[in-house]
C-alpha cells in the first residue's frame, strides 16, 4: 500500500485487538518520528504497550477498547498546524504498515498518558494506534464546491488534491476549510470557527500535497 492508497483506505478505529505492534513496524515508526522531530522542531513520541491512557484493561473507555499504543503529539506552543501536518504523515505511514489509528483530543486520560513535555511545550492530542477489530467506516464528506473554488475544466491535479483533502480526518468531521487556486499555486485556510481547525488544516494540506502530487511547492 502506498500513501495515496492509505488515504483512501484509512478510517478512524477505536477498538483494537490485543496483538502487540510488530517490532519491525515499531522501528519504522520510531525512525520516522525522529526524522520528523528533527525537521519540524516538534517533540512527538511513540508510546507502546502502555495501557493507562486509554484504560485498556476496561471493556470500554470513551468508545475506545484495547488501545495500548499511541503517538503523544507534543511540541512547542503555537504549532497546531505543524502537529496536524506531521502527525498525518505518521498516521498514513502506520496505515501502510497495516496499523490502524485515530486522532484523539478528549477521550483519553491526559494525566495517565506518557511522554516527556519540556518547558514551553504542550501535549496537543494523541493518536491511538493498533490492529483494529474493524477497519473503520467512511466519514460523511462535503462536496468539492463546499470546500473549494473548483469548476469544470480545472486541472486534474487540482481535483485530485481536493478529493484527497476531503478524505482527511477533521475534528468531529467539521471539514471547515477552503482551498482556492491561482494558476499553479494553491492556498488553504480555515473556514469559520471550530474545534482544532488549525490542526485540521495541517492534515488537509498534507493530503492535498499527496493527492495532487505537487508537494509543498504547491502553496502560495
């Protein structure tokens, strides 16, 4: 599975089996986490075999079951968009490795979750990881016209990027963003108020880059 296939196949999963993450997959995720932290200045940490944050021993906690692995999304304050952008890189990489995931802002035990937080940093969210009991389900999506200035005759790369952006996970499925094109360049911004919209914007941008095959140079 490549990253564009991962975009189409990845859905939020909240119930996991007891199977530990494969050692080779953990090594791959850890290596990518270190690369991302070096590039971005974030302090993301991969936590494995830790049952307390999601109360993994209980039948259900916040609709989660059996979650013992997660990314603790830590970084300097004011880096919401970067957390979304780089966190989704890890989410999609995990999907290519057969590992399911879910972005989690509220329904975990913040006081029990692990991860070193240095002065000037904060934990934004966590990303639950594991082998899902199901593969999740597709979320309801807006239309291209709802989230962009797309019109008939626009370049195929633009449409492909928008379609990938619509598949991006957003907080409570808000999809509060707007993407516009000016020639070969594109801009993206939040559209209205909502929970975690800046973080969502980072996720959306990464999806657009992959779907359009234009990379980071596409942005105005």
